[in-house]
C-alpha cells in the first residue's frame, strides 16, 4: 500500500470487474486449488462473487496481516459498506441478516472497546483453573466428553463405528454451551442448528438468524430476572447498562463461535491426528495438545475466511485499487498456505509456525484473550478425552473423500466416520479443591438438568435426518 488516498481515473471498480463465484463444488472439495488459481490469475487480492455479491478476497499473508491489524483503515461496521448503503445488494441476500447484528465483531471505536471490556471481565472467570467457575467448566467439559463416550459404549459396544461429528463433538459443544450460558430447559432445542444454518449462508440463513437472536434475547431477560453463575449473568454484572437486546446480540456471537468454530477446531484437530500428520500426532502423543491445536489452526483453520472489513478510503493493494466502502474478506486459509509456501525452503520451527497463524484474527478485532483461552481449554479437553478413551481409531473414508461444509466463513466437517476400539470405561474422578476445602470430581460436573448426552444425540440425529430429507 502507498500514501495515495484516491484511485486514479479510469481504474475499474469492483462492480465492473469479472468475478467468479467462490462457493462452488470445487471449493467444497479442494479450496486450496481455488486459492492458488485465484492467486496466479489476480495476485495477492482477487475479486470474487460471494452468493452473488462482489467482494475482495485477500490471499497473501503479508496483505492479510496489513488488513487485520489496521482498524482505522479497515472498518468492521456494516454502515461503511457502500453497496448496502446504495441499495445495490440482491434482495434477501442470505448473509445480510448476520452482518446487521450490531455486536462486538461488527462495531468499531469506543463502542467496540466497551463491548470487549465487558467480555473480558465476564470471560476471565471461566477460562482459568484458579477461579471456581473455570474449574467447574473445565470439569464439565471433561465430564460431558466422558458421558458421550460412555453412551457410545452403551449403544455400540467397546468396538464399532462412530461419527465423531454427530456423536461426539457437536453434542459436546451443545452441552457445554448449555452449561456456560445457564440455559433453562425450556429454550428452543433447535438454537444450535439455527447458528449452523446462519453460517452456512443458504436460503435459511436469514430466518435462522432472527430465531437465534430471539432465543438469546429471551435468555438475557431470563438471566436478568434470575441471575446465576453463568456467562450472561456475569456480563450483566460487568455492564448493567446492557439491554436485553444488546446482551442477546453478544450472546448470539459467543454461541456462534463456541458451537461452530470451536467445534470445527475440535474436529479438524481430531482429523489431523487420525490421518497421521506427523507433527500433530507427535505433539498429541506427548501431551502437547495445545501445540497440536496451533498447528491445525495453521494448516486447516476453521475460520477459513474472516468476516468482512470495509475500506475507509481508496487503497492500492496488489494489482488493484480497493475503493472506499468496498467489502474485503481476509482468507486465513489462503494466507496460511502462502506463508507455508514461503517458509518451505528453510527450517520452519514450531515456535515460528504455530504462532504465525491468523486463526484468532489479529489487531483490534482479534478474538479476546480470555475467549481464546476458553476455546483452547475446550478443544484441549475434548481431544485429550478422545485420546484417553480410544485405544484405536481409524478413518473409514480416505481423507480426500470426507464431506465438508464450506460456508462463507467456516470450513468444517459434515461427518468424521471412524472404526474404533475403546479402552476400559471406568469413570476416572479428577478431584478439585472447592472453596469450602472439600473436593469434587469430574463425574459431579455436568450440563444443566435436561441437557444429557442422550438428549443431545437424539436432537442432532433428528435435525440431521431432517437435513438429509
């Protein structure tokens, strides 16, 4: 980029450039080839069509870092989007409803900083073993993982076949969300599916967003009237001025990241272990699961393409001029691919490789540190319990035939089928000190009443069956 603040006359605008659709069958099966083709044709920044809307896709690592770190030049507030302001978006564009939710991800300046501070104050209680809330949640994740594996053993025996997506990861995140958010038992069971529908970007995305927001606003009102030791209650304590609608929007964002992105990170890590990535398997086998997670975030990030930023002024990048108000999506997957290619000619130490990824974002809108720690704890625990309980696990499909759901933001597995053998299923108690000096075990920590593993599994089977029909 240079210091010129306006594009010279005659340079084509994004709307006039030829674009190819990004979300195709080829992108589902092999996005890396798509990224490489775009890079070879256009350079570090490419014009693409996202469900009928032209956007800039940032492909190279250097340019990606420039965009995510500069919150003054690259804005997150949708009110900077020129095409939206001029009424040029297609009617009922499926992603618009999600972008119009004014929550921490899509606001700037002081409003953004206040929201981050609220998250920081509330989340710090749940990500540290030093806090009783953190110990309780970590033991809950462990207990729910063990419960799901016990249910698997009861239903299918100590050896057999399992889909680690529908029978382990997704119900685990559903149970953890219920615990962290303090869900009462009468809220909609389909909430988590609405979050997935929204991120898939299909025709059901808009209505799903509205239903999810309604559910989160109801939860906010419930927790205001019935405060507890849960995330919504602690967010209200940190910022009592939050309205039910404001808190509902922030919970909506947290639920998206917790279920879809953290869940996809669990699955992507399990996949790398199962298909024999040497560095990931070696890290996991010696207990360095955090290292394995970072490596997976580099080679297979669940947030493959970050949400839009909007140019605050005309910017020259790569071979193009990006105009003020143009939407820009940073492709973390393509940027990581570029970084790995650049680094392949020399020794690439784990210290450099794992800390270079953009999976958590960077700059003023990066994922808050306590949220990163919380997500890391969940992924670490879920993978560790899998390694503890499964004596053997082999993929029943070749890795290149696994089905993926490649949406505008998230790339996640639709299923992860394995042939397994379990170790002995005795429940191991993990003592933890309580404030009264006594101890509790992991078996005593679970999701709220009504959110058992069998209920979660039944819910997912019913909804996924409906999808197949």
